[in-house]
């Protein structure tokens, strides 16, 4: 499109922080070390995970960039960045997370396909931009609409990037119209991240942010918005990011039997202060990490065990400094993760476990084997850390 182009190769990729753990170079997919996640409630842009399907688009002339909104509407419109900046600006703190977060743990049960994410394919940011519900009013769609007068029921977002899965075409995704037109759903056309202009990796100049659902629906480098009758028919909606039972494999899969994944279930807790297999001295240690759920549900409790789940201690939960966290409290960020911590006595050869309970009393499943799926998505099982005593390690070297 004029003003924003998608390169055909990787010659002009943006710079990235050298501390990122690179899972693939082309396209670039990377995550921070897990310990970096719990150093602050808001994830610095440099340490926010990078998820891409092709070369990073590049703005050549922002004054020529625009977003075309059309489809089953009475009055299609083309919006420049100046038009979008003129709309009321909202700041929404929301955690985005790749559906494949913690895929490596699932792959240890049976082989899965996808980027080998550890536990850091997520980040929490304050996004600034216009609400999609305000934007859609410009094409004649009232707030809280489920269907347009012409029969539109879904909102499709089209990027400018080039994806091999789409045979060189753009990345696309959609959400229901009733979600897009609900001001309380906080769906944004975002142009800022943590108070600064979006950078290229995160969708400059304009991206969609859909809080509470898998990151695959928050389309970057927005080209156009289509109001359509059925769900988006693109690859990433119809042939990816669907949850199948453990009995389905690549020989018997039928993509049409499952709906596209949207909301996360109660998702994670994960411990960030220790590796999955770690060596620490016996005695007290700080256990810290993150927990989050989907659909705007808060985290009611995070339980920590040092004996593999036989006994539990409730961790302290927090978000913002000096603001007590309440799972459904008006001062809490409902779309954002909750950080947790507990200082516990760690015995020799401990197995430390974390599990979260959300405000609807959903609990993480205990075993990853029970939720294994061939794409390795939505690994929400208990996070387990195996501790080897430093004294035992020392004796083994004698």
C-alpha cells in the first residue's frame, strides 16, 4: 500500500536487543530470558517477545499511509493516521501472549509443530490508540452491534506483511462484530506502546490490539478492515491456532471440525526466577512469576508447592506499585497479567510447582499430557521446576 510496504527479503530488518533468545532468525521470532519478565509489571519494548511470519514492513511515507474500511457497510471510508489521531485516545494495559507459549514443554511429551517457545512468549504493555468501536461508528456501525444492516457479523483485519503460509499473501485474522463494537472490550487500533510510538517489530504505524485473546488476533501493520458475514478464511484462522484433542495427529486432522481459538483459558502461572531444572542451596528462596487468564478474568489465587503438589502455599499477587490487587477490583488491570511471589523453604531435590485459579474458579490442568495437541498451543498445565541440591552436585564431583 502507499506509504507502507512489505519487503520481499530480510535485508532491512530492525535492530533487536542482543539479550533476546532467538527461536528463528527468518522470520524473526524471539523471547527474553524468563527472569527479565518479573523485573517490572510493564514489559520494556526491547524485552517484549517478537512474533513474525515474514520480513518486517517498512514505512516509506507516513503521510500517504491509510486504512481502508469496507465490506458489509453502508459507507466505506479511508482513514489516514491524522484521522485516527483525531479520535479519542485510550490507554489500555494488556498482556499479549502467543498461543504457543510454553510449547517446548509440550514437545517433550510428543513432537509438535511450531516455534519452540519457552515460557516468555508474552509481555505486558500499555497500548495507546483509538477504540475500534469508535472507528466503526465512522462507517455507520453503532456500538454494541452484533450484525450490520447488510449482514456483517465479523471484523477482518488485513496486514501488509507477506507470509509463506499465505503463499506470499498478507496475514489476516478476525473477531466477532459484537466484540469489536463493545467499548468495554477495549479493542484498539494502537499507535503507541508504553507511551512511545510503536516500533517496526510491534506493528508501526498501526496495529490491532485485542485484549484477552490469543496474540494471533492482534494484527500488526494494518492495511485494511473488512466487515464480513463469516469468520476470516485465512490460513491463521482456519488452518492454525485451533485446539485439538491428543488423539488427533497430522494423518487424521480435519481443521473444519474446530472453531478458531480466541480466549485463553486460565493461562499460566509460570515461575520466572528459576530454570526448569535448577541448582540452588537448601533454605529460603524467592519464587516469582506471572499468572493470567483470558476474557478479562482476574487471578484469584496462585498456589506454590515445593513437594510436587502435595502441599501448597498461597503466593502474594500484585500489579501496580502501592495498589492492592483485587481480581475483580476497579483499580486492577483486567486484561493484564498478575505477578506473584513467595519466599519459601526449599528442601533438597524439591519439585516446585505453580498453579493459578482465576476469578471464575478455573484452575490450570495438572498434566501437560492431558492437553497435548499437535500444534503445541495453550500449554496451561502446572509449571514444574526440578531442584537439584547444590550439596549433592558438589559431592558428585568429588
